[in-house]
């Protein structure tokens, strides 16, 4: 398992866009970021593909619960991921 964050590299730019810059709590391995770059071809498209992965993971875990006096709506974050996917030019 490898993590590197070097500002100014394509891998570093993708990590920055995904806010995946904390070596103690990173989401993507270096190989995964490199694969996103290979598939996307550009930093922006690789970032969009990364947000698509995060979106798919969040869908699996999203919950909506309504109880008297309390509502938990974890699904609201899904719109944020859809917006970021579009911002970086990828498709959902």
C-alpha cells in the first residue's frame, strides 16, 4: 500500500482535487490514482472518475431515517458528489 502526495505532479493534482492528501487517512492508493489518470487521460477527468468511485461507495452506505423529532439524511451528500463529477467532466 503506497501513498505519495507531491504538489505539482499529476498524481498530486488528482489527490488535491479529491481532497485525498492526508497520508494517515487516504482513500486511494498511488496505483489507483495512476489508473484514474491512465483511464481519464487528464487530471480533470481522472478527478471526475475518482469522484465517481467515491459516489458509488457513498450510495452503498447512504441512509435516510426519519423518527419522531429526528431526521438523518445521509443521502444529501450524494448531490455533492454528482456536482463534482460533472465539474470535472466525467459521467455518472
